C-alpha cells in the first residue's frame, strides 16, 4: 500500500505545481512568457497522467491480490 501512498503524494505535489504554474500564466506579461509557462504546464500534466496510470495499475494489482 505504501506505493499507492507515495504515488498519491507525488500526484498531490504535481497538482500544487500546476496551480503555481497557472498563477505564473496569469501573471505573464507577454505572449512568449505565457507560452513558455503553458509548455511547462503541458509537461506537468503529462507527468501527472503517467503517475495516475501507475497508481491505477498498482490498485488493480492490489485488488487482484486480495481476491
């Protein structure tokens, strides 16, 4: 179960990072700066999606082990 908790902590941290990047995007002074932040946000969303997939796979493994 600790793997799931570790992934949850990483996913939560990623969510906070996305929130911070969203604030950076709002404060961007020009289009170039805004686009740079959007690229960072997209990369973070991709990482978060991978972590969610890992978490789902681990949950599935745990559930099959219980049955």
